[in-house]
C-alpha cells in the first residue's frame, strides 16, 4: 500500500526510503474499505499483528443498534459522528468526535450511531476467556 507514506519515508537527500518492518500508515481517505463481519458497516485494517489489531470503522447510513462484545480490550476514538453506547449492567457512554474510550474484554455493549460515523480503534491484550 503506497499512500502519503512517501513523505514520511523520504531520506535527507530526497530519495524514497524502503518502509521499515512493522511500520503501518493509512488515511481515512483510503479506498480500501471492506464489509465488517462483526459489526456491519465498513472497516479498514491498519495493522493486524500478534496481540494488536488496529483500524477504522465507517458507517455512511444509520444502522440498526449494533451489539458488540470486544474479545480483547478495545480502545477507540470517535473521529466523526457520535455514538451512544449502552453497557449491559452499567453506564451509558455518550461519545462525539474527539472523544476516546476503552472497553475491557468481554464488555457487552449496544451502540446507537449517528452518521456519517468514523472511528479509529485498537484491539489489544488477552481475550475475555483468558481473563477469567
């Protein structure tokens, strides 16, 4: 994938450098979106390496409430739109563009999303099955 990463990888003499292993870069303007089998909408994976998966989720039309239980810790930032997130047996989060939250593995949630919606998310750590 060759994005605007060229600007990041230019050497002092202006020559393009080979990306180092483990470097991932992308943009919300990517054309590489695919259906998200877990929560609907579209997703773009930034990286998927042992112990960490990160990417973007996008909804362009208002979905039905989305039921989601992260298998590992999920930390996310709302980039555009808003989400009202009901946590089973607990609090309700009312998040808007610029807000950040982190859910423990196994947290049962129901998301009510306003569109257009974009978020950046990171899944990391042990699964809920291993935490118990």
